[in-house]
C-alpha cells in the first residue's frame, strides 16, 4: 500500500533503485541517433511497447525486476510510430499509428502484424481502445476523430473538431464517454450514443494548450497537463475542478496516474526532470533523475498497472530506466539489464 504522508512518500521514492536498459541499434543507426517517442505497458504489467524515431517498435517482456531483451519490429509504419494502445481484452494485442493512413494491430508475444485498417486519412497521430475494448478511436493531424467497432473494425462515425487534438482518453464506463485535450486549452467530453458522437460538456480554465490527460485507474478523477505549466485535477463524478498545481512553470508534455491514483508523474518539454506529485496534497514528492527530454522527443514516464513502480525515458530519450524497489536480502532485484545499444516533442524533427 502506498504511504500517505509527504515525508514517508519522499522516503519511499528516494529508496527506489534505477536500472537502465539499452537496446541494440538497427542497421544504419547508432546508439545515439534514435530516441524514444512513446512507451505503453499492457494491463497485466507483463509487456512494454516502446517506439523510436528509427520507425521501429520494441516489445519488451517485463520480469519481476528487469526488462528482457526485446522483439524488434522494423519499419512498422511509413513514419515513426506516434501512439500505442493495448486492447484491454487481451494480454498481447496492441494498435499503433504512425502519421500514415493505417491503423495496425500487432501481436505482442511475437511481433507479427495481425491486421491493417486502411483509412481515408493520411496522417493518423492517436489511437485509443475504449475501456471495454469494443470501440477504437483514431485521430488524424487535422483533428478528425474516427470511431470503429472492433468487431470487424468497421467505421461507425467520424467527427471533425476545429482545434488540434493533443490527447484523447476514454473514461472507465465501457465505451460511453471520452475526453480530449485541445490546442485552445479546452477539455471537451463526448458521449458515444447509438453510433453518434455528442458533446456533453466542455471543461475550461487552461489559458494555453491542454497537452496530456490521465484518468485515475480507479476512475474517480483525472489530471490535465498544459503548455502553460499548469496541471489541473478534475472530479469524474461532478466534473468540477478540485485542484490546480501551478508551481511547475514549464510546458507539460505528459502526465500519468499511478495504479491507485495516489500519485501522478508530470513530464516536461525541455530542460527539467520529470516530477512525481502527491495527488491529494498536490505536493512534489520526488524528482526523477536523468529524465529530461531528448533533442527531438519529449520525455515519458509510465506507471505499472500492478505495482507502485514506473518506467521512464532516460539519457535524453535514448534509454529506458526502471524505477524499482531496492534489492532485498534474498538477492532479488539486479543491478542492470538489457543489451548495450542505442540510446519523437510535439511536432519535433523526427516526423519531418
């Protein structure tokens, strides 16, 4: 169980042990020429998908205290993979988009391509399975939301918004509601009802782009990061703002809530390490060492869904670090892992 008071929280994180993992570069690249764009852990906590600027996908197996050497998929899309979404109905199936006209479904245990969904949009940047896995949405660079029934992946409906969509997340109500983060700072909530999308409400308050959304795994609140350096917290039952964290003062690129919602991590666009915040108090409890953004990608940190532990990009986006409990008296843990090798910011150079 996660500790509750601030001093105990800090002690808990101070005792986490960082273990760095580096993977082998593919032919034509070096250990410093590619960076990590995004990371995603399946709901069982057994598989990690990592995408890089070399257009590859790396599928790591998550052991108790380490990551095991990954399966590598080269040239997964025409351009680098922007977004990954795990099918919640399975342990192994996940979807990707990469600024082309396809959504691709992959098998996580083998790295084989299971299905390609061709669309009429040529620059898909987001893909999200609903909480029950029955619906998938994809978003293109021109802010068109495509809605698919995953029983055959047939297009149900689509909706064009007038502001750029930086993020989209489903609430934990099967496939009824999702929320968007928009360029103008608005956070609209849509309902899927009888195959149609209807705007239910729009949350306002951010004065610049809302860049990232994370919904607590318990479904009781969600946090929104913004480019003005503010994180807002919202109650899911009332849709009222419950807290605003303003001490950051740097553009937030990504937020992610821990498995029980006790903490969330905020990543930043440029020269600062990621920070772990206590959700209830809004206090900073831990600054993650070696977690700054790379030259062409934003930093990323993701919590495991099964334990109070997380992974983050490190060495300026070129490696992965596992933050885990220190080695116990029986010797479990380990001091390092992976194999030596190589080491995506909003619209940064990797997608040119």
